[in-house]
């Protein structure tokens, strides 16, 4: 008998899940009102993202589960061939501008290396040797050669084509009541809106603003690796794209507000210029805000909430990174054999009752 599943949500998480479920033999229907017609104004995190795949350089002592889950998914990304132009850089460098930040970099790097991952401490001259465009004011850095960055919009286009080729049925009708869905199983991968379908699910919208900068004729060459830094206490990253850079990201708890603020743009540009001084000659091509689905412990929520419904939500700013391992975990859950690597993400870790309207 054919097994059927509905995936609610067609961002990068839902698309990866639909692709994996179809490959595993499920009859898949994906519901997404903006499938194939996405815009910045939708506020979807998958469309407004930096595309960093950087679990190692973001590792911090004590965050074993998040590091392990991210590293598992990064390994899967290295096995994916999404076609030309999707991977925009390999390797990342995190830089420090003062002694305190340099000490924090070393603390984090020592811990991540102790977990068996490859990170290298860099001197000022090492950083400049790898990335000459970075400010000479940097004091130290950390290199993570296994990390990558992808063009998130190209990833979405690749996955949309893949699921159509795999026979996934696409519906642009929104799902507001899981009880009205007729398939055998349901996967809720609707980002921050998943909480409206699964009562008690502790997922909330977290606003993030991102800029897209385009190189002009005569502009200085941008860094070739993803560059991360802390400037004036604010985290900033610069992610290479074929025509320039993505700069991000702010973080606010403002409900479902997706307005781009003057303050957010000002801070991002100032911090990016501190890292890459030649950025002032670039064109400000786009300023956008997306809503990341946040969870209480910054670890996604992946697993069954009842006999029929599986949730895949709460990925925060790591949705693109964690999409492959999330898809594998969801298909394993559908098949009744939960993925050990995603045990830390089970919904049952929260004391509140989580149930679905099915």
C-alpha cells in the first residue's frame, strides 16, 4: 500500500523533507502558498538568509548538542551536488578586533577542536594572508576550512525542481486545520507559523535584517570566504555571492514584524565596513527582514507529537544548515526508527504539553 504524507511549509526545511520522503517511497503532497513565486516581502527565513553552513565557527563550550547536530548536517551538505553556482564559498574565517574577543575565539576553538573538529587559530598576518581585503585592524582569527556557504535562493530553486521531478504534488492552498488533511501522515514544517497548527509548540518569530550588496565596476574584490566578527558587541557576517556580498544579521523579538529599520541598516553597514573597509563602494541592492523560527534552547524541534503528526520547526538562524539532517530525521521518524543523531531535538524534551490539531 502506498504511504502518503503531507508536508506543510515549502521553505528550505519543507522542501528538503519532501525530497527525502519522495526518495524513500512516500507519496508526498507539499502545501505552500508561494511555491515558485517567492518574494522578499513574504518575510520567509528561507528567502531572506545568508546561507552560512557554519556550525564549527559558531560552536561554544557546553553547546554539545547543537554542535553535533550542525556537524552532522554539514557532512550531509558535502555529499549534495546542487549544481553550479549554489555553493558560493568554502571555508570561513572568524576575526577578532580586540584582546577580549581574541581570547573568546581561542576558548571556543579549543573546545570545538576537543570535540574532534578542524579549526585553526590565525594571527593577524595569517588572516591577511588568507583574506587581504579584511581590515588590517584585526588582531586574530579562526579558520574553519570544512564550512561552506550557499546561495539560499538558488537552493530553494534547486529543491523546487527536484521535488517536482520526484513526483511530489504541490498545492498552493494554505493549511489552517490539520484535521482536514487526508493523508496518512503530516509533517508540519511551517517555520514560526508551526505554533498556530500545533498547540503548545514553543516556537516564536525572531526578526532578522539582512543586506545584499552588489559589486560595481572597479569595486575592490570581496573576501572569498565567509567572514564573521563581533563589532561593538554586535555579531556581523559577510557571505560571498557571485555578484557581491550578503551582510547580516540583526536580531529582534518583535513578533511578526518584517519592516526594515534605519537603525538595523546603519549598524550592519557600519559593522561590515569595519571588517571590509572597501565595502563603501558597493551598491546597496536589497535590504530585507525575515522571521526565523526560534525555540527556547536554540535547538530545533523535530519529532512526532502524536501518532500522525511530525514537527520540524524551531531552527532559528540555522535552517539552511540543518535542513539535510532534519529531512533524514523526519523520514526516519515516519518510518518508525528515529535518527539517533537528532535525539536532542525531540519535542518531548519540553515539559509543556505539545499536541496537534489532527
